[in-house]
C-alpha cells in the first residue's frame, strides 16, 4: 500500500503540471481576418502586369502600415459579377494581427515612367469585417500622380458571393498636379 500511495503522490503533481503546462504556450485565437488591399498593375497599353516580375527598383516608395506585401491572385470582373471574373495576379498589401491596414501611397517605376498612386485607404477587419478586403484596378501606367477618389462607388459586402469582393474600377483614379 505504501508503494502505491507514493506512486500516486508522484503521478498526481505530474498530471497537474501536464494539464497546466500547455496553457501559457497556446496562442490566443485571432478574432479577425487580415484586412487586404489588392492593387492590379497595368502597363502603358492597359495589359495586366504580373507584380512578381517587378524588381525592387520598380518600387520607388511605399507608405504602408501593415504586415506584408505579396503577390496574390484575385478575381477581377469587368461587369462586377463573380460569374464574369477572371483570376489575375495583383500586388497585395495585408494587415497584421491587429486587423488593420493603412495604405497611404505607392510609387512605381516601369521603364522610363514613374507613377505615384495616392490611396489614403484604411481598412479594419475587426470593426467592419464585411468591408475588409478591396481589389483596386489601375489605369494604364502613365507618368504622373494619381489619387483614388473618395466615394469610389458602391461598397459590396463580402456576404454577397455573387460579386468578387469590393472592386474599385480604374475610373476611380484622378490625375492630380504635382
């Protein structure tokens, strides 16, 4: 009996330790998805450019608060309907675990032309998860500064799966004097 009691006295603290040990090591669940801004780059003729083919010299300036910049495929529709969408490569800016992203501006260089794009766009997937992803089309690449106009159109909820996300057309950009 004495051997069994000492075994139990040893095993009980070990079981308690094992039960409690993973608790401080587990990560807290993320309560929101990353906010995302996808920008579709077009060349001078309006053809979509694969951002993965651009070297670091093409990115002259970026004012961005978020987690990372990547290249991702997104649906782009000329009609705004998902059934008409085609998957295209885009430059994706993704927010981090704080659920927010802010993209002020991006300046790109293609060949001998430089295009400054002023987005002034902020998304928060915690406060407004239905509008935490936007796909922005681009006008043909042109020398100059362009600003994304406020009130660029109807914001489509991500609940509406007949549409490929919050898509902002190229016509929402306005050239501004420098």
